[in-house]
C-alpha cells in the first residue's frame, strides 16, 4: 500500500477500501505518512466526502490507533458516567460550568477536551489561563480526580486515539476542519475510546459553527449518534444556535471568568439556559432523571465541585485570572437596535487577537479575546461601547478590527432575528 494511491482514490471521488483506511491511519500515527500527505488526503475528504461505511471504518481505525479507557465499576468509579461534546463554537464555554454541575448531581463526568480549532475556542486553552492548572494527566491521575471530585476535564492522554491528536492539530492549520466525516470521526473516536457510558452531543449550527445549515448539522448529528450507538454508547444530540456568540465573552481567561459567574448563580441567560438543558440530557442519559441541576447551581454545590476539580489539577481557583495588556473599545456607530452580531466575525477577531493559533505549535494568549457589551435585540446608543478587544500585542488590533467589518448591524427600528432554541435530534 502507498499513500499516493490512497490520496488519488479520494481525489478522484472513489470510496476508500477498509484496507486503505486501516493502513493510512496506522501509517500516519506511526509517522510513516507525512503531514503534507495527510493534509492532502484530508482536503480530498473535505471536498469529496465519505459514505457511512468509510466513516465507520475511519472511526474504528482511529480508536484502534491507541488504548481504550475503562470507567466501569471495575475501575473504581461507581457512579454512572456521562460526557458531552460540542462540535465547536464561539464563546462556547459550557463545558466549564457543566462538568462540575452534572457531577454535583451524582454522575461521574470524564470530560476529555480539546484545544482551539480554527476560529472556535478550546476548553483546554481556556482552563490553562487558571494559574497552575494542568491539562495533561496520566490515566491514573484522571481516574483519581474523577473518583475524588466527580468530574475531570483534561486532554486525551497520548495513548488515547493518537491518530486524532495528530490529525486534529493538522486540520486546524490546513483549512480542513469543516468536513462531516472528519468531525464525526474525530469526536466519536475519542469519546468511544474514553469509555463513557453515555454521551450528549451539542451540535452547533450557524455562522460561527462548522455546520452553517440545519441540514448539515442534522447530518452530522445523525452520523455521530449512529457511531455512538453502534459502539454501545447511549448517545443523544441537541442542535443549538451558533449564529451569535454564547454569552458575553470570547477568549480564554474572559470565558473562565464568565463560567465562574454561572457557577456562582449568575452569568448570561443564554449560557445558563444551555448549561441546564445539557445537564438535564446528561443526567437523563446517565439514569439520574430526577435530579434538578438548577438547584445545584443555586445551592453552591456545583461551585464546590469546580473548586475541588481545579485544585486537584494543580490550579488555584482563587488566583486572579490573567488580563491582556491592551484594550480597544469599539463603539456603536448609530442609535437603534443591534439586529445582528455575527459569531464567525467575533470568533475570527478573537483568534487574530491571540486567543487562537495560526500554526499548530503557536502558544495562545490567556487574556486575549472580545467582550460584548450588547447582544442582538438590545437597544444601543451611538457612541456607547459595543465591543472591547483585548490583546497583549496591540499590533494585532487592525487585524481584529478587520474581521469585525460587517459583523454587526444596527437598525433604527429593527428587531433582532435570533434562531435561539434548542432542538433535540
Ligand atoms: N471537536 C473535535 O474534537 N473534533 C472536530 O473535528 C471538531 C470539534
């Protein structure tokens, strides 16, 4: 087998055989297929797609590239396990309040998370803005944090779906993220290898999501639910809006601050609403349908789990969060109603300000990002602050501002169109 013939098959719109898929995933994981060759194959998959058999085999090969974890009672974890995964959005900090919340309600939440991908933020990049917090845990450490606090958020260990680890970083910098087969196999290989008993998928749809249309989001949801079910994981999917950012912040430390506000019983209404909706689905899937997550937010028990979980991973939950050295305020150019605030424009601007990376080895800035002072539907007055841009490197401001060109509309008597709402697939 040689990689050129595999690339040519997909380039010429053919279906890859099981043997081709098994070989190329294994060879890439071992380093026998180079990044530039895999990136050509990923682009061919993005352009020409894969059928259900190919996606199932590609996912199985990614799972087989590494080890599988076990959170059954034999591992010492006696609570039912529940996990959630978002397909990626702007301002999507939901995992941060959600994992401790669901743990406070009685489930065990082994949350393997990722870094920023394209214009979307990554949970690990966000949490790393907490002084001392460590994303990389050994399997023993992960089990120990999960057992003692009920929740753990960490990077997939080197041994778990290593093919995805390499491919995920490659796709981030080669324009090959937005492909249903690659997204579905990336997410589900990690989740199946992780060994969770149940999984809730938050499939984002809208300008700031990788899936721009409801039809594509539905196909991605159905593909992932099918993969999970075939591997014995109770899997459900919600379709949720990503046409405008979630909450009032996009950026690493900015989003941690907002998540802590939610855990303290406050925070923006849309973040609270989605956190509770996903928590209810996770508890239901874990066989704990009678617990009320709203109560665990109100009585402080979710915050207690958060503090213990952050401390158990070396972080200081009381340490001040980093702030960017420079700020630039964008004011409303007119008086009226903010009818649109585009998630993609905000995501690209935050990324360019330093919240995301341009090359896979780049560091991210903890303090970089964007604060929103109004959401669609709000009345604004000419000259009032609309957005605050944060960065340590002010030479990035022009690039951030360029991404915001055309990203919002203010109309004198407008009403905002929002596709808010949560659809269960
Ligand atoms: N999250 C993942 O883990 N992989 C993707 O491809 C997209 C979102």
